[in-house]
């Protein structure tokens, strides 16, 4: 017998906690359910940390359920204290509106908002929170929240117990707003299940309790593990900062390289959490990883699957082409930005653009100015030995000058001495 949908989630490790005592699998199999997850618009792009709930919503839709993605135009104005050690900086109304619009555009790449009968919905909780006055919200919603219950929530208790930071009334109120989201979504769309990261358990159960108190209905919750490395630190951080899903903020090449460098202990878990690679293939990759870890089979498959999922086939091809450059492939049709990322740690020098105009820049001069050769005689010797390269193409001994035809991108020339010694010349002005 094949796995049920919930069995598949559990096999992938995506079930951390549920409010069901038992029977959730049968409940999901009995008919199409409406399920939601929330995303606060703290930036103008989703990042890797959003992928577990976002792609889990996608899995629910593929299994015949209706997903709702809530972009928190209201809750984002406050900031969720869950998992945070200090107060968030509050964004302006204008910044939040721009972020909400950007997230709306992005989510359409992974959720189907058109297909019937379980087309996904994208809603903004500011639409139903904005009409409330402060007094009305206290009378209608706040009276249903026992303060002692709120204080017992782990997300609140952890902040209150810290000696170096407290919890403002603003952030303390976040739980009320998110809980009311669940009530509104049930009343409006028949939503019965909320999903979120494991740090959202307190907010999820608060919404369930509020719906019971206000409407006498039973709603449900499920949390998923946070996307962390085996050492417990958050995944999705690079030397440059956050790993974004927007290619303008994190290029397909950088995205691909991140997953390619995933630790052995994390690769199999990421394949389960984040990709649609079939269980049989993942298990085969697990075995190959144990036998031939140096070949990094799981990481290679993870990098391919994730880059294609987020950046499409074209983004994957660009990432592969850029990666091949590091292994000596000829360089062609790359942008200045892509070259800068590939050779981020390589010495570079700026020269006036006219240096490659006319007859061009003498080969020997180029390698000396790039710092790859100590002198023209050193460069002449390496040239005679076939040890000088432009765009990973070996230069012949008779080669005289380098011109704009030798640029690897609109402004940049990639020089190489020997097998691995690179330098960039950028022609500017």
C-alpha cells in the first residue's frame, strides 16, 4: 500500500507537532481541506527560511487541498517575537506595502492561483485588521485572551526570562492579531488547518483557542521543523548575508553554489524538506553518499533540484555554466556581475577602456599589470610554455595583443597563469 499524504510529510521529516491526538491522516484523506501559512513582509523578497512553509503549502495543493498564503500587512507592522531575542525594528507603512506587493508576485511561482477547484488564495491580513478600532479589537478579540495563558506560551516566556531584553506591549499583542487571522480565515474561507515553523506553536494554538472561544469550532494546527543545519544554526546565511529567492539579490550561481557546499549531514534532510525528488531516489542518494561522500552525490542533486525549482531551467543552466568556469571551461556570454561572483576572491585591477581600443593591449603587458607575471620576460617564458590563458583559452606563442574580443563580459577580461592562478582586468570609463 502506498503512503498517504500525511505519511509522505512524515517521511520527509516535515511534521514536528500537530494538535491532533490521532486521525490527521484520515482527516486529510477524507476530503479537500483548506490550510494556511503566514508570511510577514519584513523584506521585499522571500528567503530560504520561508521555503519550508511555502513548499509545504505547495505539497498540500498538489495533494488536492486548498492553500492560503497570508501576507502579513498588519502583523508585519508589529513583528513576531517568536524565536527573537530582541525587539524588531518597525517598518514604515510605505516599506511594508512595497514588500507585500513583492511577496505577492514571488509566491505565484510556486503556488497555483488559477487552477480549480483548489486554486490557492493570497490574502493580506491588513484588509481585515484595518477596519478595527483599538477599542473594538479589545472588546471583540482581546476579551477572549486570558493573560495567564499568553504568558505561558514559550515564545513569550523566553523573552520575558531574558535579562538583556524584555517584550514590548506591541510585540506581546502580535499573538492576538495572528490568532484572529485564523478565526477570520475559517469564517471567510472555511480554513481548518494552520501550518508554520516549530517556533510558531504558541501562535498556532492561540488561534485554535480563540476560534473555540469566539465561534465554538475546532480548528487544527501542524508545525514543521525550522530549516537549520546539523549544528543547530539557521540555514540560508552566507558570507554576504541572507540567501534570497529573488535573483536580483542572490544570483542563480550563488544559490546553486550554496546547496553544492551543503554539509554531508544536511544534504539528505534538505532533499526531503525542500525538493520533489522521489523517496526512492533520495534513499539511493543516501546510500551513494555513505559510500562515495567525496563525490557529493546528494549535494549535486540538491543544488540542481533547488536551483531549477527557484530559478527555472534557464537559471540552472546559467549556474552550471558559471560553475564549470571554475573547472577550466571556456568563458563566454557571462555578465559582469556573474564574473564578479565567480571570481569574488580573485585579484582584480581597473584599467582605462581605451587600453583595449585600437591595436589592443600587449599580452605580456596585460599579465604583468594583472599581477600574474613578475615581468615581461616571465610572461614571455610562460607564453612559450603554453601557460597563459584568456577566458580559460590557452594563448599561442605568436599572440600579440588582447582586444575587446577577448572580454569575457562587457567590461571584464579573465586571465589565468598555469592551472589555477587567476586575475581580472576591468576596463572602465
